[in-house]
C-alpha cells in the first residue's frame, strides 16, 4: 500500500485514540522485544521528513531520540544521515535497536536519569513519551534542546470513519465480552473534528495538545512556558488484519498484560468469530500523528 500524503489536522477530518497506558506497565516491552520489533508498525517517511525539514536538519546533525525501543524510528533517522543519541532503558530493546546501520549512540537509562550534555537541534519520541514522568519530561527535553530546537512526537492512533466503523464496533463488543471491566472505562473513538477543536483550544501548551491527541495524562501547566508553535499533522491509512495478526499486535501492548489468561483467550476467540462472520480480515482506520513544538 502506498502511504497517503501528509494531511494537516484541520476541522472536518476525523481521528480517535488507540489506547491508554499507565507507566507501571512500561517495563513489559523489554520482555517481548522480538515480538515488538516484528509486529509493531514503523512510521511514515512523510512525517519523519516533515519533522526533519521543520527542524532544518541535514546529514551529520545530531538528534536526540527518547525511548527508541527496538529502533523503528531510529532506523529512519539514521538513514537520513543523522547522528542519533538514543535513550532507552530496556536491555533487550537496545540489543535489537543496535543492529541499526549508521551513527547511533545508545544510552541505556531512563530518560529521567540520563545525563545529556549536548544541546540538540531536535528531539524525537515515537510512542514512548508518555512512559516518562510528566513532572520531569517536558522540562528535561526542553533543556536538551538548543534555543528554537524542535520537539517531534509521533504515534499511531485509531480513527473512526464510515469505512471501518462497523468493524470497530465489533472489536469493541469483543472486548466487552472478554473483559467487561476494561471495556466499561474504554474511551470511545472520537472523530477528528472533535480532536481538531480540542487541539485549537490547547495550542498554547504542547503538553495539553499531546495529552488530548494521544489520550495520555501527560499535560502539565509548566510546559506552556517551555515551547511555542505547536503543530500537528497526520498520515491516514486503512489496514486489514486477520484475527491472528491482530492478536500478535495486541500481545505487544501493555493492555494485553493486564488481562487474565482466560480473558486473552476469550478475546482471541471473539476476534476470530468477527473475521469468520465478515468473511474477510478485520479493517481498521489508522492515523500516524506528528506533533511538533519549538523550544521557547
């Protein structure tokens, strides 16, 4: 599938959330590093290029990556000739990310504890920034950037639209059948017009924007004075997954590890029943989301 062009997040389009994680489950990713690398999607070149252009980066520039995981984004940055300082506490995750070709220096520490002497023109984080203590994260990343340096946050999110709404409802019903206590508090899929309105209301504080878009409790008032020019862009896509493929991806999420074994098996059976009933793979509408802001 050829990725669609970058689309600015404007009123009239629709977006929603994937899931909400809590930091206490962050360590599980290191225990499943191989599965994570195999099943987690990479990030569209369009968004990486846009962030690099906004930061004015050229080959040879040094950039910071926060929570590199197994290197999905690291590989994209290194392929552009950038010298990446990648902070990641997971030993197994770094072992896989270390296969990246190019100039990459790994710092095996929590971002909260890492000593970063450089002043970077850009800092990137893909699906990881919410694992950092938000009472520390925004201040520390600002201190790691040169004046005017760019913060670029990237994440995949689900989106509700007419093409996939029935499939999304079926998946939600499956979760309710397998784990009703989790489904009861699950945030509903939101349309992009609602998200866009919320972004406009929050542009003065990038932490508010990221909390609103990514659905994570990371907003902090102090961050408003640290960054300017919050911008957001998305790349939409429609994906098809068999129940087995969906299950493999789900096993790389923290939510999977919150379920009892019986609930995991029940959810897999429910998803297999959806696929059988549809007579085709399960469809999901997704957005790769980029939020950028400049150090004030």
